[in-house]
C-alpha cells in the first residue's frame, strides 16, 4: 500500500514551509505542476497557461504564492515577466522531489 521508505523520508523534511505549501493546501498539486514546468524551462505566465491547459489567473495565483515564499523569482523582460526557480528552491530540490513523489503516489492510490 504505502511506500514506507518514502514516508520515513517525508518525516525528515526540514523545509516545513515547502511541505505545507505543497501538501497542506488544496492547490498543492497545481503548484507542483507549475513548479515542474519552470524547473524544466523558465517561462512567462501565458506560456505556462497554454502548456498546462490552466487558466491564466490560476497560474499567476500559484506563481505569486511561490514568489511570496521565495521559491520562485521573476524577471521583467520586455513586456512580460519570466518566472524561474530561486536558489531557495534549488537548495531544497531533494525535498521538493520527495513531496512531489509522495503526492503522486497518493493521487494514484485515490484514483483506484
């Protein structure tokens, strides 16, 4: 049923703000999808909206939460902002991956 190794690693997560942001909120899965995209390729909100098939306002809402917690940064280029992962996110990327994998397993478990 549960991946006990993953659960024991989850208990060792030091960045509680990150785990609360991703696990403790209803929209955590959406935040993860957006974060995965900008980890892969920094983008503006419109590009993310098209790639993820999500409303532009939803994208900006989640990005602003990540910016407020300093896991994402933005830079103005011409007439739009490009969002990219911050050093803080890179410093806890292993924890981020653990949380993402945990949520993926939970999602699959509830899907059945």
